[in-house]
């Protein structure tokens, strides 16, 4: 299969000479296949945004090469075709909306490509349907919520019919409900429209939804693989001062106590199934239904929306609480 | 504090005047302005005034709102009238000390003031009945033949659009910075003019810094969306001159030119 994006020995330095010079990327080798959903994590200054800007030639490597569908980003002749193939959504929704109405803004990209007016109208309509913003066609962007603005920004990229969308921390400035809206839109674009997605994020629960997670640290790729594999490296991630999804961490801590759960549990459902399986084994004599019901109900409690909201308000304290609850469940089950 | 601000002074509506092509409206406004400088009789001003009032009625604009546009002009009007009143010679109307006010002066002063008022009214009908976006598109389209002469028509229009887009964003930000500075003890309200101006420094510096950062990010976002100037660019909204536009243009021009020629 042809590659979407390929980076070979990619290096990038900011600044021209002297003290100002700062190496942001060193020796990155990477290949992204069409239709993949890749999440890139790493804390501030790890080079993830710099890497993203190489994917549509906003930055050109100072050493090595980046190719998009076989086109070298360093060749200016490829520039516009690359930017049409790989769309980009930025962090601040306010600073990427150009026009004074939603419809005009979504039309901005196709207009730049020289698409005929009737076709632009059709694309704008389709793109807004895609992000579920049709009823806001004539709204002024500054009156929309953060999540809505970000969806308009995504529609603006979708209207250009890209094969890949790179999103640079699109949810960083949004509230929890805005984050959910945007994540739903992104996963839909990937699953239903087959668009390759590269998502740069700080939020582990977002990274978990990807097919592949890349972890960056001081300009290098340190981990690259399925989220299950990457997040089972709890100690490595901790050493990089990165978070692990809550359930994954919980499972890890329980395993240290000898719980015998499988590695790389990513979602509450998986955790519930695992814990049910484990308790089922230990209480093989009892009915499977019974063994399953108890821990499930407790984990479901964790999925209660009201509790979720509280969790977002006071993540730290609730995390402890959640750990306590599930640990009790574990003891009760076993 | 900036909550009730409206951008420009556009009053949305779907009257005949609102629906006219912006270029036609700009054209008619220019004709009105030209005619105003050509007529010199009272009857001529009267007819132009009639034409303008007709347009206001056709556009369903509230008269109060249209007249408000003249208010900032009041000082200039008084000055113009006064200067013309006393600086002319002719049949004496009245005297104030050494100053003589002739009939001719009174007439000229009135005519000049009328001219100013009508100028403002004509242009405010344009801006009240045309949305900023339409106006921008119209200006871009009118200027585009001048591109061969090096007039950056598209760039000017794009600058206007972006300015319009960012006015509310920057106002919101100003409000936020003001509150942040007030929370740290900044005082924007008391003191004389100089002190007040000085107190604006901690507001303007962060505002400018952030505006430049926004500009930088916006430029990058525009480039990522393949923006490369006006060349080869199409527009979703096409301006189309229809039958009613042609009729309006010809009708108004004929009427106004007749006024200019005969009066």
C-alpha cells in the first residue's frame, strides 16, 4: 500500500545560527499509512507540533526528507498539492477562522483552490453536514462555542477534500463537552470518510481512541505502536512524566499486587471484562453471571455521567476515590 | 462593556435597496455625490434630498437612525454656515458688531451645509443597507480592473474582511485584559486625560502582543488552507447584476443627471 506520509531521518533546527539555534527534531523515521488514526503525545517542547507542521510543508526539514504520497515537501512545486492532500487544524479556533460567517469560512479553502462556485456551495454543505454544523451556516463565528468553532475549522479543511487531516492539539482550549464534540467528529471522519488522521494531543483518553500512538521526547520518537502496547509501558511513560489513562494505571497498580490482569487495558469496558474474567476464574464454582454482575455494576458506577462531570472538576481527588472504589470491588470480587 | 457593539452600522433587511447589487449601490452613491457638487440651486438640492428620502423609504430604514449619522457633523455645519454667512458680500441681512451678514452669504452657507448633510445621508444609506461583506466584495469587484495598474484589489478586500472578522475578537480580548489588570489594581477610570491615557499602556501592550501572535497564527492557518493571494481564486458568492440592478442604475442616473443639467 502506498504511504500517506513518510519521514526519513528528519531533523529540524529553529533559528539560523549561534545561541538562537535550537534542535527541535532529530532523526525521525516514520511512516503513516492511508486510513490510519495516529495520535502523537509528548509534553510541551517534545517536538510534536514541529513534526506536525512538517506533514503539510508549513516547515521544511533542515535535514532528511518528508514525503507526502511520494511528493517531497522540500520541493516548492509540490507545495499546494501537499497542502490540499494534508489539511491542518490548529489549537486556537479563533486564530484560524478567516471569514465573518461560518459558510464563508468553510468556503475559504475551496475558493483558494479555484473550485467553481456551484461546486463550492455543494462542498460547504457537505462539510458542514460532516461536522454537524449545518444549522449554523450564516452565524458569525465569534458567537459560537469553542467546540463549534473548532468543528467549523475542521469543516473548512474537509471542504478541501483532503486525504489526511493533521490536528495540532485541537481540544486544548476547549471545555469537556467541546472536547467530546471534536473527538466524535474526528473519529467519524476517520471511520466513515476514511480520512487519515494525525492527532496531536495532551489527553490520554483521546490518544487511546487512535489505532496507533507515537510518544515523543526531546525531538525523538521513543514509543510507537498500538495504544495497548504503548500504554502498557507504564514505567517508561512515567519516566517521561506522561500520564497513562486512569483505568490503565489502575490495572497496572492492581497487577503489581498480583491481580493478574492482562496488560494494556485502555477502557472502562475492557477493565470490567478483565476484572469479571479474573474473578470468574477465582470463583470458578459460582455462576458466571453472578461473578460478572458485581464488578460490572461497580465499574458502571464510574461511567455515570454525573460522576464523570465531577471527575473532570476534581480529577486528582476523584482518581483516588475511583481507585478506592475499584479496589474494594476487587477485594469483594476475589 | 462592549456587548452591545454592532460592526459597521448595517441594518439587515430584505428591501429592494438591500437586494441591489453592492456595485450598483456604490455606483449610484457616486453619482449622487457628483451631482451634489454640480447643482447650485435650491431646487436642485431639494430634488436630491427628495431622491435620498425616497431611497430611505424604499430601504425601510428607520429615519431616526439615518439622521443620527448627521449628528457628529453638527460642529462642521455650524462652522461652514457661519464662515459663508460672514465672508460674502452683498445685500445686508444683519450686522453683528464689525461683521456683516449678507443675503448671499446666508444662501451660500445654507447650500454648503445642505451639500454636506446630503453627502453624509447618501453614503449612510449605502452602509446601512449593505452588509460589510457585500460592500467588501463590491469594492473588490469594482477595483479588480485596476489590478493591471498595480492596485492590490484582492488584498485590500481580504484585509477588510479580516479586520471585520477580528473586531469582536479583539474587543472581547480588550475586555478580558482590562478585567485582569483591574484585578491587579489598575485604575482606568480616575485622573485627568493624561493620567487616563497613561493607564491605558498596561492594556494596549498585551493587546498588541496578542494581536501580533494572532496575526502570525492566522497567516499560518491561511497558508495551510492553500491561500496564495487573489490569483486563480474563485468566490462562492458571485455578484450578479440583474434586471432590477440595471433598471435602478439607469433610472437613478437619468434622474440625477437631469437634476444636474437643468438646475
